[in-house]
């Protein structure tokens, strides 16, 4: 089976401007909530901002700490409710293997499979989507009489900078 991914991953690098990620996530959230009639409360907005500012999945208590660092005293249950909202609206994803959350980087078709490439060393998580894999998995699930709740694949490994770091500077000189 050939797996086609619908987008080229955009892994951040040293010069990466997180403010662009935050602005795009907030614009998408405003549009999504405007269309659905859902309310993007100040806390939901702040939680999404913090998630979009990080390309590493964050746990609820990490979010509480980051919000607290900016002077916001937010109870963990409020953060969990905000996360439930963001996931429910398709604005964030839960990364099961990390018991953490990450801002959603793109729109997904109903039968897309969300693919997370998760770096073992730095935690960088890149989101991709595969329509072809989603179609094939939906067919296989239907054939088995199964109704999946979600289609997510998490692939651990090494991002390019971490792989290069492990090889060491001498490895690059041999080329």
C-alpha cells in the first residue's frame, strides 16, 4: 500500500517565528467558532495560544504552569474543560502516547487520518494528514463491522536536527 500524505510537514527550525503559528491558530479558531456558533472564551483562546506557541505536546498541568507564569491563576479543571472544547471543535489534538495536547495545524476531511511524527529527543511533533490512508482504514474498519471514533497514527522517531546531532559534526564532513 502506498501512503500519500496531503501536506509537507512544516517542522520549525531555529529561525521559526511562533507568532505566525499562534496568529494562524487563532484566526482558524475565530472562523471555526463563528461558523459553529461556539464561544471562544478568553481562557480557551489563551490555552490555544500556548498550544500553538509550542510544537511539543503539552500536558494540562504544563499548560497550568505556563498560564501561571504569565500571572493567570487557572485551575486545572478549567484547563481540562478548555482542552475538551478545543479538541471537540477540531482546534487541538490529544497526543495519546504523551498524554498531552497540541494545536491542530490544518483542516481535516472527515475520513483523513491524522499522522503525528514525534521526535524522541526534543519532542517536536509534526502533524500531517493522509486522505488515502483514511479511506483505506475506513474501508477496513467497515469490513470488520467496526466504527472508529478517530483515526490517528503516532510515529516516534527523530526529527532532522536531532538525527543530525546524533550523527555528530564529523558525519556531515564526509559527504
